[in-house]
C-alpha cells in the first residue's frame, strides 16, 4: 500500500507579548486535510531558536515529507509574503520564548550563506492573486526564529531528492491589530484559504511560472 505524500505545515506559538499566533491558528485548522494529492500534517513549533530546530528535525525524520511549508506571523506586513530566501544568520531583536537572544550567530555553523525556496513561489503568488488575496514575494524572512526555521528546513533536506521547502509570513489577525495602531491585518478565513491555494499550487507545479515580482528596494 502506498501512502499519500505528506506536507509538513508548521506554525509557531505566540511570542512578543501576543496571546495568539495567527500562523498556528491557520495551520492547525488544516491538519489532516488533503490537498493536491498530499496529506497535510500540522506541527506547532515553539518560538525558540533551539527547541524549534529540534522539533523540526524530529518531524522531518519521522514524516519524510515531500513538501515543507513553514508559516509565521510578521506583524506589520499587509500581505501573504512568500519568502524567496533564508539566510544563515540569527540576529534577534527580542529574546525568544526561552530567553535566548543570539546576535550574529549562524543557524548552522559552516552552512552555506543562504538557501532559496524550492517551492514555485511565483506560481503560488499568481494563484493567491487569482483567489483575490493580497500576496507578495518577500526577499527577507528577517533574522529571527522564522528565518532560522526556513534555513534549517532547507539545510536538513538539501540532500533528500524531491523534497521542496519554503516559508510564508502572514499579517496580524484583526483582533491583534486592535492593539497595534496602523497595523494591517488579515482574517483567519482568508489566511486559511490562502494556505490551501498556495499548497495546492506547490503540490501541482514543478516548473515555476515566469512572473516579474521583484523589488527595487
Ligand atoms: N514569527 C517570528 C517567529 C515566530 C513567528 O510567528 C518571525 O518572524 O521570526
């Protein structure tokens, strides 16, 4: 019996004084769902540099997913942000949930400077727009726990044939934006819909679309 290929979909627990993290709210709702012939497995990661990496490595080993998509909150962003690249630097502006605050330390000692996402981010962008959802390509995932996890998922699967990885940053939820003046927000429903559209596209598209979506600054 062949089991359907897995999508490992990760979200984070709340950090930085928030009581929810929209990434886990959205991701947890999709656990067990089938999309594009794949089965989604949702995993919550702690917003901690050390513990998140351990949990990710264990899940990669046990699950052997075909696709890994990390999702994280990017308060202040207005769109679903498909990350193009993850870099080998941890530089934390605030301590993580375990109190660790690395400054200019590598995610993986001796690892390459960066990894590009191997998901079809341009096709995913087009599909999200088609769905009527605001989306963008982002050229930085920051230097906090999300970038750390985006880098680590690429690094630890780099030698596994056919495994594709990427990261999506999402805005605050409306009820979080209530206490952040001028911060944009997106409803949970829209984020979930976006995740399904993005994952369906990732599962189906092998050769990415050619679509200009770069940034000048
Ligand atoms: N966002 C943080 C870490 C956890 C999360 O949801 C980040 O962007 O690094």
